[in-house]
C-alpha cells in the first residue's frame, strides 16, 4: 500500500526537488513542513498535495487530515540518503470505499510515479512555478 523511492541526497535536497517536480507536473502543493528530528537526529519533511482525488466526496474521508490533502513524506535514512514515501492511490481509495474514484486514482498514480522518478534522477523539468 506504500509507494517509496530511495534518493541519494539528503532529505532537504530531496524535499526541494519534490516540490519542484510536483509543480512541474501540475500538482498543487497545499503545504509543506519540516518534521521534528527524532532521537537518531534524522530529519524529514511532509509535502501535502491539494485534493488530487476530487472524486472522493468531502464526507467520504475518515478525517480532515486525509480529506483535502495527499501527504508525501521525505526522511533521512543514512548520511546523504533519504526515502520519499506515500500511499498508493488505488488501494487508498479502495480502503475508503470509493470505487468511483478508481480512474482518478490510477491517473494520479501515473503522475505520482513520474514525480518520484524525477526526484530520484534529480531532473529539473521546465514548468509553471
């Protein structure tokens, strides 16, 4: 149910690349924030995409946290390396019990995989800012 990639850059650099890749591929970033460092001293970030699955009715999500945004986590794993992770859209909408959103989830997953590929490769794509 999880989609993740390993990135050969620190979380801060991958976070910046993720923001750029999302915007370049037409995804709207609703918010982004750093997470507190844990006992290991590792840091991270959460990027929230604005409503990429609009076919799910507002009252269909289990909480306000999942209703209007789609989170992507970026966190350090080893020195100079990090992981970027999120939920797979199709199982997510299935879990919510909304088969009417399956097509939107499949389309969003294609875009999401392309974004994560951009982050791994460090590709700078021209696009709206």
